[in-house]
């Protein structure tokens, strides 16, 4: 494929900044502190096998990631991390190492008292997973637009306590993708209280026309045995990253992606597509260019010796200083100068990320995220967190065999 060929509607990979992250120099360390959860989510890839991880084991993982992955952030996940009895001490340990603690949560367990304890321990960011595919008590039957009410409750709580960034994740499928613009408009209405939105296409091992091999034998995988074979109907996992891109672009013409991570096997693959929106009041007025992201990554690595992924605070009007080198921001600034009163309004940034998790290719191989930010620790090595259950159950990845090809046809 030609490097500058359009990926979708004129989006060209050559004009995006490929984030400089790698396996061993990556800002994110993913630590699953429990595999227990207090709700269920469609498309969940984690099976409850071991319960809460001991604090000493969690420390070992964090120190490993700090040493061998050169991380800036520690993302605490699960399961549901807020139900771990040592969650405040875990956050404190991370912060004492000079790293940024981030919690990925469904928010069900969150109280004001717990949030204050986490903030005082050094929590930098809380990323809430909220979507209509969850069995969340009291919210049954709500669509993703109606769930903005719940998102608002979490946002108001974090804003009231202060000191912790607020982000939201939403798993998206063909039936819910039309709600994405509504969620973005809601985030814009919060005028800088929400730092980022991440939209993740629904994925799961397919069940039609595929069997699975491990150690030369066929194994029976189902939702009770392994997380990646879940309750996702095959037709529900057909949404791709470019479908999401198109929906956002059609509604918000100012949406321009700046950076990306590709896949491990296909040149045209996009696994993470990131845009940094510039907003005024409740309007999306522009997006930063790849140049600004590149400058931010390089300067952070020069100053701190680590790459950057999120952090404290919002860029605010300071982002306009990049107009000297960023043509997109220069266009935003010129537009504001034509209406000077808007310069007195709320200027803020909102990160909008599209993620397409692993994808089964026609040859039976899986396309993973190149330089995956969500690699985690398993028995002294780094593995993909989304496929951790395979290692926990079998010690290695299972092999999908498409169209009844059989063991003899495997590579």
C-alpha cells in the first residue's frame, strides 16, 4: 500500500504522527489488581479466576513496568479496581514512585469519601467505563444518550472534590454508534470538566466458522472458560475504526486526528486514532496538528526521560501559544481574533480517541495493536492485557483456525 494512500475520507497515515511509543519505552503500564467485578459488561475480556491480587504482587508488577517499560502512568484495571481492599495504598505507592496513578472504573463503588482518599493518595485521573452494554443496577434499558445523566453525576462528583482528571470510555457497536455524537456534545457542554473520551469498538473471538487450537489440540472455548469468547454476537463485532471516524467527522467537521498507532500485520491498519480538540464554550472550534503532539512527546521525553500520555490539568488558552508552529491552531487563533469576545470565553482541550481492539484476519492471524499501550505483566514478561486469560489458562495464546482448516493447515 502506498504510504500516502487515503485510509478513509481523505485521512492519510503519512499526515498523522505515529506515536513514538514502543514495547520497552511506553508511557502506560497496565496493572490488573483484581479480576472480580460488581457489574457485567458486554464484550468484557476478563474471567474471574483468582480474585484480588495481593498488594506485594501488585508492587512487583509496578516495579517491573517502571524498570523495563519506562512508564509514566500506571493504569489500574481489572475487574473493578475500586473494590480492591488496598486501592488507596496502591495509588499512594504509585505516586511515591513519581508515577501517575490512573484508575479505569465503572464507578459503581465510588463515594465522595473514597474519592477524597484516592485524591489525597495522589490519584491523577479516573476513567469511567459507561455504556448501554452494562448490567448496571438502576440504569437498565437506558441508551447511551440517556446515560449522559450518569456521566454527569460522576463528572460533578470529581469536580466537587477537585484535583482528579475526568475521562470516559464507551464500548461501541453497530447499534449504538449513532449515539457517539450525543456523548461528545455532552462532554462539550461540561466546558473543560471532562478531559477525554475514548470510543472502543466492540470485539470478541468469533464463534462462527472458527475453532481454537492449543498445543496441537482443539479446545472448547466459551464465555464461561475464557474472557475473549464472550456474549458478543458475531454481527455485533463488525464495527471498525473508520466507521467511528466517519460518524464523528460527519457531525463535527472540525474533527481532525493528529496521532495514531497501527496494527501488527496490516500496513493500513489503525488501532488507536487520537484527536485533540480545541473548544470554546460548548463549541468544537478546531483540532491540534501532528506537529503539536510531536513537540509535546519529544519535549516530555527530553525533560523527564519518558513519553507522555495524559496528566494533570487542561491546556486551556496555553494551547494557542502553539500557533507559531501549528497551522491548525493558527487557524483557530485567527478565527478567535475575528470575534475577540470569544477570547474571554472558556478555551479548553478535549482528547477524543478511537480504539479498535484485536481483529481476526482472514488467514486466522490476529491483528494486535502495534506498541500496545495496555501491555501488562505476566510471569516476568509483557503480554497483551486483552488476551491475558489465554496465558492464565493455557500458558500461551490459543490459535484460531478459520473455516475448519484443521491443525494441518496452521502456520
